[in-house]
């Protein structure tokens, strides 16, 4: 069900959906990396994995939540971008003198 919704989202919003997902992914990865390097205790991780490895595993575990957030946030971001972007001016031709 989520895969079909994600496919429809990509068809409708294209690059905006991809960028929203990537921004969420990078934010979660950075958040986990900062938390782990600040002393958040990760117990069941393989020894020698390192901060980025542990952050990647934790980020991977949040994938369903990130996909859900992408489904919810993409239409909002797209609407905000459409309001922010200047609208193209109509062509000035013989029917539309300046």
C-alpha cells in the first residue's frame, strides 16, 4: 500500500518528493550521528561500527516513519514552493502588447 502511494507521489510531485525524502534522511542521519557522538549509549551494535555506521543502522530502522513523513510533507512543501516561486509572465506578442 505504501509503495503504491509513494509511486503516485513521485508521479505527481517528481523532484520535490525526492528532495523532501533526502532532506529528511540526511536530517535523521545527522541527528543520530550527533546523538551517538554526544554520548547516547548504543548497546547491541557491532563492535567497531563507528558513529556513522551506528547512525546509519538507526536511520535505516526509521525508514517507514521517514516514508510516511515524506508522504505527508511533500504536498505541503510543493504548495509552499509554488507560492514562493515567481509565476511566469504571459508572452508579450501581438495579442498582448506591452
